[in-house]
C-alpha cells in the first residue's frame, strides 16, 4: 500500500486593479504568420452582426490583466471577445483590459495552437501563471 501525502496549496488572492497609464506591457512576438490571419477571420465573423459589435472589445495579442497575490500579471491571448465593455473616460488608445473592473469577463479567449509548448497553456500554480489561469477565476 502506498500513501501519498499532498501538500495543501494555499488559495491565490486574485484582484482586478486597473493598470497605471505608464505600466510597461510585454511586447512578445507573434508565433507565426498564420496567427494574424486566424484572428482576422474570427473578427470578420463578428463584424457583420451589429448586436455583437455594440460595446464590444475584439482584440488580438492584447493585454489581459489581473493581480495574483499582489503581483501584476498581463497575458496576451491570440484572440479575445468581450461584451459589454464600459466606455473609456479618456481618448488615448486602450492598451489593456482588466476583467471585473472594466466590465465583464471575456466571453471568448483563444490561444491558437502552435508547434511549441509554452507556459500559455499552463493551468497549474507555478511561478509562470499561464494564459488560461486567471480569466476563469
């Protein structure tokens, strides 16, 4: 008989603070030439429907942000659709989206498959929190 002792994992503290305007976002490269084509195809499927476009945020490789244990985490999924999104109080370009604080949780978040395994697929609690980890919390 084997006894497995599991070390209890403390729950993560996830909050949704707005990023400061001067926060430096990562500038990760696009994986391959097919990613922009896939993102554009998904966007075009929504554009023809006015009710899906109203108050929506449809973006590619765009910062999705949260604070995990008081550490700011920004991930850039390959494609994201959020509706409704609150109007911005200023005119400068949007650089990120913070669920629960700026509006609703994204309705669709996609990470396109590629030939290499990366931390974006991780659901585990590790030093590198994967892209799929906090949008669902």
